[in-house]
């Protein structure tokens, strides 16, 4: 799922999917607080992150 788009929080970064993140960026994401509603596998397959401000988004729904 590639949906690169501008970050709605910082407006400068780009939202990237799990497979687009580097190994170091994935380690940061693993340490970010996550909603209890999402398991790791679902989070990796559906969510996107801005590597500038670490905003997390799930499609049209934002997770701040």
C-alpha cells in the first residue's frame, strides 16, 4: 500500500509505509506509543509515519 502524502501535522514531511522505512526508522516506530486497538502486524501493514515529526496515520484516520 503506497499512499505517500504530506504529513498533516508538520506539513513538511511525507507519510511512509513500514516497507519504506529504513531499519533504524523501524526501530524508532517500534518504540513509539501505539494504540491498544492495533496489533503489531496490523500496524505495520496499514499505518504510515512521518520520519520528520513521527506523526502516525492509519489511512484517513490520524493517531496522535
